[in-house]
């Protein structure tokens, strides 16, 4: 860490310093709630004149050779110190470290409804999208839906290219972790274009495909990760994966439910989802969790699917705020 930003005295009589040691679970590379990978994390704390911690913030560099991006998250300030400038000073100190590390874009992730967004707005951030964390109580799981139009096959080693094709051709009205060309779009409501928006360049299209392909390969390699493939007249039209992870540290789905755009509204998604949830329960899990993206004031259709079909509950909603270097 640069000596110039390792300690910073602020007008509110607090000093911002690095927290050492950082908890072990924050030292590695991990997927954050905005579904992108960062790490290891650093934590800055604000201390008052007695040395007591009155605020904290976490930052990390993105794990992606293509993009010099950073993360700021977990902003917390003692209620007695709120609105006294500590929030903005913590944000600025975290930004300084990321900028000196060459970051050109910062994603700030905050828990929605807790009053943190205004501090970021004053520092030049704007809202991009929302992520929703959902959970199922598998002990109360209803029987899986059936639809005679579709068959569902459990695959422990799915065909990598076929599955990659299906993921990329599926319809997601909002941003997903492999659709990087939408990373800076200000999502407000779902858009329903006639055709999917193509990647900006062939290079970006190839990179998107490799993102999906690499996760599918991992699915094949892991014995605790399977795929439920839905077919119509023998052709793949939808899927839902499932993995034996333990929430809340890791989701039980890498993709969740995905269906081809022409098969929306046909009660297709609930069929492989039910199979996946029952598979998780059969392997001893009592809870299942997924994180999915949405707009700022409108839910992605899968949120309604997860809620209405098998009683998924929303545990938290997070806002992804964006600031670029030029801003």
C-alpha cells in the first residue's frame, strides 16, 4: 500500500488506516454479490481519538486480466458518527488505493434501503443495476412441476459446447456476469428487444463465450455440480444447474434457470428448477440460495419464477453503483 494513503486524518477527527490482519475468508479471490470476481480484499477503518473503530469499508481489485476494475463495498459507520463526513472520507480513501493501482472503473456495492447510496452519489457514482439474493427452504419444498411438452435430463457431464450455446442463446433482459457489454448500462426497467443485442466486437463475443465455457467446464469437472437440461422435441430449450454449496458463502447455482427466448411464458423454467431443488434436498441440504441481477425498479422475470413456483424468499437487494476514471 502507498505510504501516502496508508493513513489519512480527516476533518471529523478520525484517522483512516488499514485493518490488519484481514480476516482469512477475505484474503482469497471470490465472487462478490455483484457476481464478479475480486480479491484479495483490503479493509480500511476509521478510528476516533481514543482508537475506537467508528467506521469501515472494504475494497478489492477485480480478478480479470482484461479489465482494470475495482470494488468498494461493506461501508459501515457507527450511528453516532453518521453524516459527519466519515462516509465520504472512507470512500475517498478506498478510491485512492484503487486509482493508484491503475483502476479505471469502480463498482460500489451497497445493501439497498440502508441509506448508503447518497454518500456515493456525492462522490460521483451513479446506479447501474441491482442484484437480488434469494433463498428456498428445502424442508418445505413443494413437489416439482411437470409439463408434458418438455423432458428434463440430469447430466453430470453435459456437452460443453452445446451447453455454452444454450446459455448464450437464452434470454436474460438484464445484465449477467458474462454479458460485459452491458456493464455500464443504467438499467431501470426490463427491455424486450426483437433480437438479442450482439456484442460490440468479435473479440468481446469470443471473450463472452469463453467466460461461459470455462464455467461449464468446471461444472463437468465437479462431482457436486450437475445440470438439468430441458428438451422440446429432442432439442435443448432450457436448463437449470445445481451445486452442493453451503449458503451463504456460496450460491447453489452458477446459472440458475435459463430458457430460450421463444419458450418464455410456457411454464418451462419451473420444470428444471424443481428438479434441481429436489436434487439439492435429496443430498442433505435444507437451504438453497441464488443471486440474480435485476433492474433498479423492476425485477428480472426469474425473480418472479423463483418466488412464485417454489416459494423463494428475498434475503437482500443490493445496488451496484459505478464510477469511471473520467468521471
